[in-house]
């Protein structure tokens, strides 16, 4: 973890480029760092180590671990931090996502969809943002389902603050994941920290066999996950209500690229090859 954090402390390089170099070299972060040690001042390693020494209460998974999710090879993640039960990712997972500024109808659709997917045996993945994400996760938990929260901040940070209790419940009883490096996040300018949310969406897609968009505006970050799902070879479902919104054009664009227009969970399960058992 220290080697990974030191590598990512290079603020001039993007995380994707660093991960790409690691994968190309086919070496662990510590091995890669040892090879390129001359590029790094010893002061930086010491500074990172001192900063990390105050961090605790989480676990780490790195590519090559027996529990490292194979799907993450399709996302720019070589190491991630987590709290909770990592074996949840061995179940069938789907992402239920959408706008932060969701309508009441959109939140109601997300809650119903999550309940029905839980009844069909699926784990719900979402991003812990307000709006659709929160509605999907809380409904799945209330239905005694499994959930995975993927956040765009370090594993020990809370965003948004109003979801503090929800995030802690997911960490204690389900699974909370972050790919955000502690030290790099600490040093970065505030404006750059928002870039972790699109990366988070790519990770959610990679962990899921399908992404379901409940509601999203024309410039919503949710569309990052839509693109990722198609690029990663995952199923992308868009609720019919999105197509009926004349103020947006993105549903038609993604449908042309392979997204599936659905009315309900039965449509989704039929595409995924499941019988609609337990769905009301």
C-alpha cells in the first residue's frame, strides 16, 4: 500500500497512466517502485509513510489477491481500500444509479427496483450520492438485501455528510469500497478531487454485470458509468421513463450504442437470463 501511495503521489501523472504502467510492467507496486526508486526522493516516501501511519480501520486488496474481483481488470484500479465483507462481490451484482437531484418519482422507481432485484437474489451497488443512489441503497438494506457502496473519497471520509449513518451501516454490515489514495487526495487541489467520481463510476460498472440508470440529466455524471458499461462489455439498462423525458437526448444515443430500454425488473431479468422469481 505504501508503494502504491508513493507512486500515486506523482500529481503530474494521472491515476490511469500510473495504473497503466503498473499493468504493463506486470509487477507489484513495491517492485515497480524499487525499479524506479531514483525517480523518487526519499523524503516523499517518508512523508507518505508518516501520513499513512495515522490511518486504520480498513483493509486493502491488490490485483493478484485471491479475493481481488476479476472484473476490476476492466477499470483503472490496481489496489482498493475497503471496509466490510469482501465476499459480497462473489454474488451477482448490479448497479442502480442516477441523478443526485432526483425527482420524487425517480427515487420511488429506484426503491422499487432495488427491492425487486434483492428479491431476485441480486446485490445492489451504488455510489452513496444523494438522490437515486441513496434511495437504491436504503431500499435494498430495508429489504434485507446485500449492498456495496463505492465512494469517491478516501475510505475514512464521508460525502455527503448527511449519509454518514448510511455509510457507516454499509461499512459494518455490508461492503464499502474506495479506490481513492489517501496521500494524493490530501495533497491535491480541491478542484481536482472531483475527478475521483468518474473513476468511481468506472469501478462500479466493472464490479457489476449490469448498470441500471433510473434517472439522469443531460450532463449527469451517471453517463460516465453508462459509457463505461458499454466499453467494458457490461449490460446497460435505461428505464423507459428516461426516454419519455423530452428534455434529454442521451437515452436515444446510448440505445443506439447497445443500451437496453426496459420498463420494469422483469425486463431486466429476462435479458440477464433469470426467471423473475420473487418479483411482485
